[in-house]
C-alpha cells in the first residue's frame, strides 16, 4: 500500500483493497488524535480519518469517520480501521 513512513503533517489519501480513505496526520501525537493502541481519542497522530467504499450503484458510502473523536463506524469496520491506523501511525 505505502512504501514510506508518514512523519510530517498533512493529508494522505489512498486505497486499501476496495476501501478508500483520507487521513489528516499531525507531526507528533496530540491529545485529540486517534490512539493507535485503543482506537479511541487520545495521544495519536491521526486527527481525521474517513473511510469509504463505492456501493453497487456507484455511490460513495462513508463507512467510518473520525474527526478529533469518532463520529461513527469504528466498531462496524474495526478490521479496516486497525489496518489503516497501523499503517499510517508508524507500526
């Protein structure tokens, strides 16, 4: 999926299998960031995370949304959230 570690602030977008994503990363851990161990708010680098896929009609279906806290989707899509967080937050 990616060939480098993400060590700078900025927005990253891409695909993981059939899922698309966009994440806003901070340079270092922040209090409102997604904690990579617990997948809850607290001391992480991911300030925002959106995960989507295209449904059968070609429409975008937002599956999970984190914006300084979970809005929805964490539990329903835990495997893909875990894979993205592990990749984006440097494990």
